[in-house]
């Protein structure tokens, strides 16, 4: 459900108001907004000391200083923003959002704060909620590459392919040497029915990628999206032979082998990718699915729980656990998992169908029938796209720049 920044990006900064420097790689942090005019002078010194600590990478001291600032000056948007930055550096996205949203309420016109809110939601995997702040940044600072790229990815990950293409295609002059960009643009264009653009992006991908392992990885994904499992397997194996430690190559080999129903081999590939990418929730989610197919429910639930621990926004591990509980006739527990899955992914017909089955088993037939009606409505709405299959999960192209300050 997801797609496109290379794991390491480089580029020049884009300067917004109040001294905010947006960079793609290093996390150089400057104050986003000035200290409020009413702040005591010692708060001003603490603020400067916090900035210095943040620039030097001393996050603990920076956090102490900025906490002192907000204690003295609760209206300091800059201090709240920098506390958000510190949390982002530590990958504490929920905590970061608490601070950043406070800063945004205090300084609603500062685009850098809203950019970081969008980025934090993006990094948390909550792409729907990342869209509004990123759109607001582009309204106030049009033609800035990073928020436009992130917005395009959010549209892509949420299945809004026409919007994704419309947002990403104007970035061609700057990004047409970026293989991840070209893959996402091609995949989005394919789903949006823009065949000429898809062909142009794929041709450019071939030109840029040549024989690099990353190129074979992305070409394999394009073939996997088209259900060409043999062709995808060949490309992923080529990439793995060239670079066995290439991030996500084993993840994609696992996906392909699952589709070819070689579950033992798929299990081994997901384990290899976990060794390289231990924090990627989708590895654990897919491994849980593999163990379900291998009829090892205890192992499946264990890995589904590991996926949830790493990404609370994933619906699929809750659905996987619910299916196991349904099979064990533990219907009340299954319904609890399905309720979570439905809240996270309300438009998925599979979740509603199983939820209907479970409700009927619990004697709640009227509610179950309502779930089946929802399934029919979803199928009618999605009918033009049924022959496409689901978009292949793409964690390797969902990496985004770290904190932007």
C-alpha cells in the first residue's frame, strides 16, 4: 500500500520563513519561530542554549533547555517546535506530533511546522492524515520539491493514483534520475490509466538503472504488480545475487515466493530481510501470513503481534489474527481484532466480509447482514479495478527524509 524516496537522499536546502532550513539528509535544526516577545530574558538564553545543543546533536541537553523554556513561556512556538524536532530525531512520532501541533496552534502561518507535521504522520505510516498539512504547505510555498514529493507518495499509498501522478509528474525535471521516483510514477500512471506516461517512466527507469541491483529490484516490483511472478522472481534473484544485502530485496523475494505458494522459501526470505531491516513491520506481517499458510497459528500470531508493535497503523496483522481466532471459534476475540482492522482500513471488503461471518456466529445476524451489504457496495464501487489486484507493498520506496529542521 505504500511507495518512493531512496533510503539516502541528498540535495540542497529550501529556506522558509523564520530561519527554518529544510534539508534532505542531515538534521540541522534551527529555530522555526522566534521566542515570544513576552518571554523573560532567561528564557531567551535557554532558547539559544537549546538551539546550540540541538545543532551539536546533544538531544538530551536540548530537550532539557526547551522544556525549561516552555515552563517559563508557554506561548513559545519555537520551543514546542524544537521539542517536536527532538522527538522526530528519536523516531518518537506520536510525541513529536503532540509538540508540533501545539507549535502550529501558536504559529499557524509558519509552513515549516506544518511540513514537519506532515512528515511525522508520513513516517508514522498515517498517510491520510499527512495529506492536509502537506497540501497546506504547498499552498503557502508552491514549487517546493520535498512537500510535493511527500504529498505525491501519500496519494500513491492511499490509492489515489490520479492525484499521485498529477502531483509527482511536475517533479520530472528534478527527479528523473531517481529510480524510486520513476517506479512510483510508472506504477501510479498504470493504475490511473495513463499508459503513455507509464511507458515514458519505465523507459527512463531502464535508461537510468542500467544493470544496477536497485534497478532489478524496482523492475521486479513492476512485474510483480502485473502478476508476472516468474519475471519478478528472475529480477529479484538477479538483484540479490549482485547485492545480497540490498535492503528489501529479500522482502520482495518473499512476496513473490508466497504468490508462487512456496511458503517455506518465502519464510526464509522474510527472515533474511528482518536481519537487514529489523524495524520494518511489513516483514513481520508477511511472516505471520506465511506461518498461517503453514498452519502454525502460534507462530503466526507471534509475528502479527510483532508487526503491530512496530506499526500501529497496519490493519492486516489484526485481520490475520482475527482469521486465526475465527478458525479456533473464538468469535468474540476475533471480533475485537476485526473492529481494530475495520477502523484502520474501513474500505476493505475482506475485513467486512469476515466481520459479517463472525457477527452471524455470535448471533448478531442483522449486524452481520449489514456487513455483507457493505461488501457489495465496496465491490460495486471498485469493480473497474478488480482485475488489477492489490498493489504490492513497497516499504523500500516509502523512506522519507528525516526531521526537516
